[in-house]
C-alpha cells in the first residue's frame, strides 16, 4: 500500500468514527451543534491561502451562525513513530488559521516520539494513538473508548506505553489519549479537557453527553438464568449424564446452522497472552488454536466459552472476540453495573461451566465419589480443603476423578463445585499441592467406577 492510500485509510476511519458519534447525538450535542468535514480548507493570513486539514469538527453554541470552537485533526499512518518535527509543524498550521478557539489534535496509528508528546502537552494539543478494530481483543458494535468510559478506569501507565512504544499491543480501548491535563481512554474526558482551554465559560456544558447516559447494552442474567439456558442447550443432544460432546451440540443446535469451526495447529507451546480461541459473528466462525502442549481440559473450556457467546446472543453487541487463558480466571461476583465486556465474559465463562458440567449430573458424580472415599460432611460442606495434607489429598482425588469424567481442568471443576455449594476451599496458597499430586497412573480407578 503506497503512503497516500495508507494515509487516506486512517483519515477515512477517523472521519467515520466521529461522524457516527455526531450523527447519533453522542458527541457535543450531535448534528444540531456540530459539523464535520474531511479535507476542508481554512484561511491562513500568513499564506494568504487556505490550509487543508485531514478532518475538522466545527462546534456551534446555541443560536450561533458561525462556529464557536474548531477542532483540527491531522492523521499519521506511519510505519514508524511520529517524529517531534511533525507535531511542531502541525501545531504551527493550526495557529495560522485561528489560535483563539481552535484545537490541534494529532491522531496516529503508531507511537509518538517522547519529544512530540512533551511539546503537545506544553501547547495544550490533543494527542491520540488509534488502534483499528482489527487490533482489538474485543470488537464491540460501538467504540470501546466511547461506550466503556466511566465503566473501566483509564490506566495512565498503559496509555503512556501505548503512546511511546511502537509494538505495544492492546485489548480493549481503541483510543489512547493525552491532553495537557491527563492521560485517558475516554473520548468524553479528552474533549472536555480540550474545551476547558477555550476563551468562554464552561463551553462543554452546552455539548457534553453525560457518562451516566451510557448504560450497558448487554442484558443482566442471573446465575440461575445462565444455568437454565445451558440446560436448554443440552436438550438438542438429549443429554443424560457425564461427558458433554460439544461437537455434537455444534452439529445439532439450531443456532449453529451456519457455524464454521476451524482448528488451527500451533507448533509452539502456549505462552502468556496467546489466543486460545476466537469467534467472529459475520461470517459466523469459531477458531480454536491447538498448541503443542495439548491441554484437553483448557481446549474444551475454550470451545464452550466461544459457543456460549453465540448461544447467549452476544453477536448483537460483539463483532468478534478472542480468548486467552487469563480470561478463565474465576470471577465470583456478578453486578448490575459492570461494562459490556465484563458482563459478556462473565456470562460466557459461567455458561461454559454449566454446559460442560451440568448441575444434576455433576452433583450425582460428586456425591458418589465422596461415598466411595467414605468422606462425610463434618459441618464444613460435602468436601472441605485447607492447608492440611489429608484434606488436600482428598481434594485432588475428587477433582481428578471429575476432570476425567467431564474432560475439564481442575480449575473449572473447583469453580463449579464451589458454585454448587459442594466444595469449601479455605486454602491461602497452593504451596503444598505440587508435592501431593499423585500420578494419574497411580489412581487408575478414578473416573471409572463412578461413571
């Protein structure tokens, strides 16, 4: 791609982004207060000619015939960091067309040299690094930097590294922003800061859309509702007990008629942050990554997690998503005020556990194993584990048996047992576990006599 086409691609993306926000009424009062342009010229007395800007937004106070504030945007789609000279040159252009109520905003697809960031801050410029949707772990139907503002706190150190490190990878926010006052991922906060420098009293009051007006789009589902939906999904395979065949569900469930499942083999072992699975809704594809270390329990949970996104209707809010191992860390609280992303990931994990380890079957197998081991409830629940060797050993025996029956990981079995009130885990650490784990060959009966 030549430099002109590449530069225009970023300009088109930024123009479309802000045009959509304005058109939907979610940016400075919407169409009644804003006009957006691409490649519009503004007169420079110094040049005695117009200077063309990539994107410009004109904001109007009520009843005003001329724009009150002007945001001039320059887009840099370089294969290298933006040099400080480019930042200085752009600021000089903006000064020529209206220093008083104009704001310079430089948006780059790459990092910016530290000198450029320092210069921009000293001049009250706005700086942004933009990550296109193809770079995001979660692609929502509405911009993450708009829809998640106020729900997920901006992390200054993460934003600084995104602005300064060329190869910095991100997962959630499409914009990483710097003003003279702060670092933020919020479009609302970014423009609020820029407006405070204008020569008028509280200009943002006329335009700002309150953060409180951005509710979660994803419906809240209780644990019981998720359990019921997972049970309903199992009806398509006439499930009775034990191991759940996810491939059979994918072949028989009516919601998966057009689903394509792709298996991609990876020669290396799993590393931190490596994708385990991904789902794309248009077209409908689930891709599962099979690594050399071949963890069947993890792979099955990944598959169930992606199926959950589909069966729970998350395609209404999500374009695509990929999953890594850290996403499976159990979250034991479910609240009404979390972000769309947190809500969908929690729901997918909980649904996956319910699907892989159906309540009634899991309960019956759990209690049968306890009877086989002659373990009884001593007031702490059916199975109790703390730092004592004997309790840890019982925990390992029981969970290993269930891992074999349901083809899941120990973490998934533990989470499910705790959620169903079958296990009370009072350990503060796992320091004693490694030396007590017996080889699976030494426990040949596990998962057989209880089936």
